[in-house]
C-alpha cells in the first residue's frame, strides 16, 4: 500500500486474510488510501470481495443495526479452503444483471450449461456469510474504492456492480474525467456518496524497459516498488479534484 500523505510505502495494521478481535467496519477504514485520495480504498485485483468477513454460523449475514458492535474474537484464514458445490447458484445471472457485456455473456450466446456457476468458496472449519449488498454500501458510505489492474480488475468491478444492482444504481461519471472510458471507469452511488473506480494499468508499481536492445517479449523490465505506476496514479489524483 502507498501513502500519498507520507510519500512512502507502509504496512496496513489489518489483513484481509486473518482477522482477530476487530470490528467489521474497521476492515474498510477511511485512511487506507490510493495515491492522492484521502478517503479511498485501494483494492488489489486479486482480493475477492467475498472474503471480507468470516462467521461461525453457516452462511450467516450480520445485520446493519448491530454492525459496529460485531467483534471477531477468533482467527480465520479465508485462503485455506476449497470450492464446494452450491446448488442455489450465483448471486446474479445474465437475465438479472443488465450490466454484463456481450463478450462476457456466455449464456446469452448459447452456452447450454450453468453448473459451472454453482460453486462457492469454503474455508476450512468456517463458513463465509453471503454477500449483503446493503451492508456493503453502508460500510463504504462516504468512501471511494478503486480496482487497479488490467481486464481482471475491470471484470471484478463489473461483478461488484451486478452484486449491488438490487440495492442501488450507479451513475456513470467517467466522461467527466477521461475520454478513455474503456480504460478508466468511475461510477457514483449518490445515496451513499460512494465512488467506484477502475484504473487500467499493466503494473501496480512503476516500470521501465531496462533492455539496452529495445523492448521485446523477452526484454528486461525494471520495477520500482516504492513508486506507483503513473498510469493509475495520475487518474486517482484527477478523481479527487
């Protein structure tokens, strides 16, 4: 993670993978920020949104009213588990979410089976609660969230939009910030003052071609782990202006 206020990297005090004795709202604090944004959460595209909390009761979902008093007094490793069958199927389909683009719409274009969608992640000895769109929007109220990466990050943002669509619609404000709307997306949930963004970038950190013979598929690259990639760094600054 990169702190724009201090101009250096730091290690957050919480981890998605292991949670001990922490209130759930603290998983999304105001000050874990992307470059140049004081109220933003930067998500690496490899972190599944369904892994925010763990619960002992099977698939229990905490209620919003008691959200701030919920404490987890045990350790839960959500990455230690396996995929198990889930007959109820996915949260959404191509028929229930109009935001799925054609190039991702397998069912629309003739895929005959749907069993591949009926799986869920099961950590060892624990159950993950079902995703609650209302709870999520309350947690991120007044914040910004950015997916940084390539098409994988964009796909995860589109999935999150489908998950939230039953509760609230987002306004696409991408055109206010960039003419490259396929690469830099911004959507705003006015009721929750929540901004969701996707910044296309080949790397999370700064990179430079280090091959003296010029760039090729086998060329050497220098990566600067103490500097964010300029492609998304600049866009995150624009979003806060």
